[in-house]
C-alpha cells in the first residue's frame, strides 16, 4: 500500500475525485457508488454535498 493510500482522508479523496469525474460523464450509478465509498472511508462535508 502506498503512503497516500494508507491515509484515510487521501484514500477518500481519490474516490471523491473519481466520483466527480463519473458524474460529469453522466455515469451516475457508478458515481454514487464512489461517493458512498468515499464517505465510508472518511466522511467529509464536500462528499456529503453530492
């Protein structure tokens, strides 16, 4: 596991970024899944807005 992936906040941000990209592409179901994963790893106000 890389250093950035061992930090829950950073791992959460990776899923949040992926979710944002998927949402922009119109892939809503996959985006929702990634938002949920992000929130489960490390809940943030930013992820809760989507």
